[in-house]
């Protein structure tokens, strides 16, 4: 399932990171991959690895970033496991976006609604 979401502070994050060719991003809370996409689009020859504990989000990120091929890697994992993903080559940038997306709040099956019960 593909969702649409505009991540916050994308321009500001890219400005702070000052991304250069060859840089690597670890997005420890990939969500729907918006920050990863912006990072990959900002500079050629960059790579992004995303982690997310939500299987639905991982599937969506893989679909949304498929056009980047091997430059975008996404894993069903929690950020507490991030040390397992930077062993071969260190990351230049690590991002934690610890908010909750509106796509999760709007999905009553996730149990965030006060109006209806979750599955």
C-alpha cells in the first residue's frame, strides 16, 4: 500500500547535512521514506538506508523508493538495532524523526482512534 506524506523540515535537514556525492544516510525512523527520497534526489551517488519497526511502512518505502535501486535500502528493524547496519561503511548522516505520521493516525486499524476500535 502506498501512502502520501510530506515530511517536515526536509530543506533544513538537507542544509544542515550539506550532502556531497558518496555520502550515506541512515534514516533510523524511515516512516514513508520522504527524508530518504529527498536525500537521494539532492545529490548524485548518495545512498540511504532506512529502518522502521512498522512492516506496512517498510513495504511502502520499498515501493516509493524502488526507482533508486540499490541506493535505497530499507529494513524492518527498530532504531535500537542501528549498530548492525553501519559496520561495512560508516554513515555520514543519521536522522531520527520521532514523530507519528498522519497516515497512522487516520488508519483506525492501528488503534489510535477515539471514535472507533482497532482490529
